[in-house]
C-alpha cells in the first residue's frame, strides 16, 4: 500500500531528522570560503544533500569522510565572521555555538565541561548532540569525549545532587541527554570491521546506573565487537545462563553502587567457574570496584580504572587479526 | 589537530555505521530491475552513496524521500529472485530477510510479532532494527509498529517471564533491543516541523519501566513537539519543580506499576494545582492507570488507552498552526 503523505511529513525542507550543516557552517568550521565548499561539493568530493529549495546540506558522515580522505584538519570558526542566529537552521543558538567553537579552538576542557553541564541539566538534547558532534569533527576521539567531558560532568552532577544543590529532575535530564547524545554520535561514526568476537555486558541487580555500562558497550562496538547488552539491574545468576547460551569472549560487569553484597557473593561464586569452563574473560569496572574488598569478591581477569585502560586492554589482549 | 587515521576506521567501504541498502536489495524491495534503480540514481532522483569500490549504497532516508516524491509503493521481494546470503552485506541472514519480506507481503502481524519476539529475546539488535526499518519502508507507520508489533510482543515477553518460561536476561535483552531499534528508526524518519510546543514526560518514582515512556516521547517528537524527558523513576515532587521551570503545554505521566500509592497521592495533591495555575494539561497512560481508583488519585485532562488514542488527542487538541 502506498505511504500516506500525512504520516510522512509536512513538506519541511529536510525529510530526515539528521543534524545537517549548511554551506556557511561548513565553511566556518573548516575556515575556508563558502565558494570552496561549493566547489568541493560540485566535484563530488564532498557529498551533499539538496533541500527542496536547492540549498546544499552536509551530513556528519559526509564531513568525516571528506576530512579523512583529504587528511583535512578542521580549524574552527573565524570569530569575526559569525552570522546572525537565524542562519543556524534552528539547531542551536549562535551564542552557544560561538562559546563551543572558542572552547574547541583552545581545546579548553573546562569550558567544554561547563557547556555540557549546562546543556545536560537543562535537558537540552540538541545542544548535547551538537557539542559531542562538533568536538568529534574537531578531532576529539570517542574515548576522549567519554573520559574528558562526559565522565567529569556526570560526577559533578552526582556530587551536586547529593549535596542538595541540584534537583533530582536535573540529574535525570542529564542522564537522558547523555544517553541520547552519545548514542546519536556513536551510531554515526565509523566502527571497525566486525572482529567476530562477542562481549556480554551488564550491571548487577540492585544497581540502576546505566550510563557507564552504555559507554562500555559503545567502545566495544566501535572496536568491531558484537555486543549483547543486558542492561543494568541484571541478577548475576542470569549472567550465568546468558554466558552458557552466548559463550562470549568476554563478560563486562559495570557497577556504580553494589547492594546486597551477600547475595552477590553467593551468585558470583556460581557464576565465575562457568567462565573458566568456557574460557570467557571477566572484566569489571565502575565506582563500585574501587574498594579492593569488593574486587576480592568479584574474581576477574581485568579491572579497568578508566575507559582508556579498558580500551588499551582490549587492543592488547584481542588484537585485530 | 588532524584526525588520527587509526581512530577513525580500518578502510571498510562505508565509513558510517548506518544500515544502507545495495542496488540489488532496493531492486528486490521495489520489485524493479537493478538497471532501473541505477537509472534513478544516475538521474539524481534517488540519492546514493558510493563505496570506495564504486558500488552504490542507499540510505533509508534516500529511499523514503524517493518513495514520497514519486508516491512510490514498495511491493516487496520477488521470492524467486533471492540471491545468496553473502550479498546482504552481513547485516542479516537471508533466511530471516525472506521470512520478513514474506510476512510484510502478507501484512501478517502474527508472523511479524513472532520474528520480532525471536530477535528481541536473543538480543539481536541488527534483526530488530532491520524488521522495524523494512516494515516502515513497506508502509507501516510509526504508530502501527508501536501498537501492532512492539506492544503485543513486549506484553507476551512480560507474561512469559512472570510464568517462569523466560529467563530474566532474555527479558532484559528484549528491552535493550527495543529501545535501541525504535530509537534507530525514530532518529532516521521524517519529523514534522517544530510546533513550538513543549511536553514534559516522565514516569513516577518506584516504577523502572521505560519503554512505554520512550515510545510516547518518540510520538511527540515525530509530531514536532519539543520534549523534555526525565525518564522513569522520577519523584512527583520533582515533576512540580520541572513544570514550574519549563512551563510545558502538557505533562505526560507514563506508568506500568505504581508503588507506594500513599506517597504518590500526597505528592500529586501538591503537583496538580501547579498545572492549573500554568495552564498545563496532564495526560496519563500505561498499565498502572487501568485501575479507575488509581486514575482517581491522578487527576488528569486525558487518559490514553493506547498510543493511537494519545496521537488522536494530540492532533485534535493541538492542531498544527
């Protein structure tokens, strides 16, 4: 049956919900003239989408491919050349974009964190996406974004909430924005070729924190792993069943706070021998495992103190074929 | 600094993590010859991406734009013309794709549900995405997918888990696959132009269910609303603070199971008058509100029994300008 036109849009210029960039924005980001961007687009080097009005729009993917193919370095906006806010296509306001580009020019982590904090606690998903996406275009790796921007900001938000300086809804908004913004970027950036390796990931029962776990899943996927994610709040006895079924190369357990240690100890004592039987490595990480006594309960092959330690371990122990 | 080539990929043909379709796949889906697809692509009517090897790949977005512009009806695979699995670019295996296309040809909801159940409980995100994406290309609306495929399957999964027929990790995998697959489709399909209206969404404290809430958020976004989502497990007193801050047009409360009714009753008695003050409408939905007594506690402007009832209400009460 034919698609009903009323369901599929209202004649807006772009039919996709993808953040795209105008010729002017790309010119500013790459510090070249608009005519240069148009020429690259006309020669077919730089893919563009045409709006119904005939204007060029560029996707993140097209920009990344061009940068990579030409070993191109994006140098950021020329501050003097800023244009009125209306031109930004309603995505983010000019003041935010200007502060963002300035911070990226200076590679100023503190300002980037402050901007992300502001966007996240206001529930402003567009700004969150814009920040991660532009930073990535400007050379921040996925790991750097996770470690140098997201993690410190989320720690600060947790801390301020515990001190009563932040409303719980603000903490919730920040979580939603973060899950959504990292996923948005992650699903648009290059991933390595499938390695054929499988990781089973989850968080233990009673711990509802999901962000660190999600970031671990993203790192694995970027490295070309097949990831089976059970999410947070999964009983350890159920990890046992899943390991038997999927026979993964590694199991990643991410936890921020552990509750009911006695139950976890009993379940874990049943779980760990199964991994020995199947040759599955066990990797643990997260705030809950900072305590050496807790690490003693959760016998493991590797304990990651940070995302980059985890990545280093992965690349060392499971090198590309 | 220049992007490090080692970070950004390994020379795989497509640099994005986007599911794209080959010429052969599009030809089968539209029931035309490959040369026809190539001709449409060469005339510029149908946008394509070229792989490094020079092959055409088509994004969901490009296919949808073409279908819409030409009022084109996709009629599905010709069963006789199926090609070996290798050609599917490793996305899903041919057996699954064949069963899927057959079910779509017959518009057989039962088979589609069975296929989705299988993919979801196995944690197979790729199949989940493929199913929703192909069904959408074949004319299922976003609402139909939510109501006729996802909802009945998730109910069945919940039911089987309660009866002990499903492991808790399978229920978790199904949730992860669903959140990921609907988000994947949602972020790629056309949304209406921004209406300028704001919705604040959340689930009450103690209820960890997040899928129904997420589906509500997606419906609102597709309709062009600005959505501020606090996620599940948000105290009602915090809804009050957020309503005062964001002054939304509507508040949507989605709940599957309510715990601690006494506390909710007290908090809600403080919350509701604020919405009257600000002219904010309150909409409730989800399994928790099937009980009329519970609905009596949560004074509201509208109670949605289904996603389509909710959509009808939205369009009637907040018509496009």
